[in-house]
C-alpha cells in the first residue's frame, strides 16, 4: 500500500498528501451546503437538484473568472485566506448582473507542490465567499503540477452557476432616458488593476505592515481587502423594485462596463464626486500622477456595482441599502444621446 504512488511522489506529486487535503477541507465545503446539494465532495462531479417548481421558465446563468495578479501580492504578503473570497465574488457578481440567484460554485486550485496549510486557507476563504453569496461550494479540482508554477505560488479559477426566471432576466433592454444610476460602494480595489497596483507598491517602497495613508489598516490589509459580494443587496432591491439594468464594475472600469448594458441612442451621465473616493484610489492616482479619466478606465474608484432604476425608486433603494450597512449614492442619469456621444459621460 505504501509503495503505491512512490514513483509519482519522486516526480513531485504526492497523492497521499492530496487525499489528506481533501479530507481537511470537507468541513468547509459542508458548511456551504444549501437546498439542492445531493452529494459531498470526493466524487467525479457535483450533483445539484434544481427545484423547477419554484420557476415557470428557469434559465441557468453561468460565469467563470480568476483573481488575476492580485495573487502575486497574496504570495508576497503570505496572506491567503482573503483571496478565496475574491475568487467567488468575481463570478458571483457577474451573474447577479443578470438578476440571477447563485446556486453553486466550483473552484480550480493549481500549484507546483501542494502546501496543505496554504491551500486549506485558500479553500476556507472560498467557502466563506460561498456562504456570503448564499451558494454551495459543490466541488472543485486540486492540481499538483511540478515545475509548472514558481515555488510557493498557485493559480485559481472559479465557476459559478445561478438561476433566474426567464421573464425576470435583467439585460438593460428596459433602460429608459431619465433612469437613475445608483452606485454601491466597493470594499476597495476588488480584483482589478493589480499589475499597475503592484508596480506602484514596489515604487513606493512601503512595507506590508506599514499603516496605509489615510487609513487605520496596514498596507497589506488595504491592498488585499477582498471583493465585496452583493448578493444580499441585489436580492433585496429586486424583490420589490423594477431594476432596468445592473453593472459589475470590474476590469475596464466605468468606461468598459457600463456600455455593456446601455442600448443604442442612450448614454449614462455620471456625476464624479457624488460618491466617496476611498483613500487607496487617491493614493494610486497621486503615486502614478494619473488623471481621473485614466483611473476610471482601470479601477472601480469606490463604486463596485451599479443598479439602474426608475427615478421614483431612488429613496427606497438608498434607504434599504443603508439599513443593510451598504453605502450607496445616486450618481447619475441615463439620457437620450446624439450620434457622436459616448456611452459614458462624466460630469467633473
């Protein structure tokens, strides 16, 4: 028994250690189970039974994403428990945009040599993110690939599946001139722009444990602040209020993401300064001497998610988000645009 797998172990893959790792994370996974989960991890695939009686025409919504080079800072700071939340958030927030309810999540963790403690911390964060999103961690894959990754490093991918009633899909087609643009606060940088953030951090010569300028947190806490998951907030809004469009402010910032839901002959006028800019955004801008237009192309600048609603619902939305401790602002309006007008226009 002990000799089985010895040759593979000599090549750098420890099957026994991988098996022990799966056993260690089972409790994390079990803690995310919701109605519909039909099997524990360890099988060839996860099983989820969709209760179709809850829907007339259920439509499955799926998204996949990673964390990008934010991982490099997790390696450098040796902090791994928050990066799993980022992984869940990036896919979950994308399906929320369509009005979908997250059902389950799958992860892919790949490394050169499995470090059970480090990997367990990552998976614990993924499970925490799933609980925050209200979905099940249905399964995943742990791949040990010697010589493929740098020592001590790993890569992550995530896959989320949700469901929405066909008649309730949110895709921006009902957006009208005069609609209000509500911006929900981000938790920080989220998971975009980190190739530039890492450069700025290196150039700043700050230490990870230094207090971040304008904050009571350390540098590593601010830069690795996990991406906010908006499931509860969006569920509350959609329960009672007509939502015409939603945007996850992710890679490409405002200029690339808002046009994904704006129909032809419409534009979004966004009032810059109508929301609170986090200290980390001002720090980046000042360190790199960037314009706000450039910042808004790369970063969320304090707005992680946008909801487009009829103007008569502004106060209702803002008050219920405030009751949920989610800061939000009325940041703009949709207007009928002329032929040469950009889809996103900032009022500075």
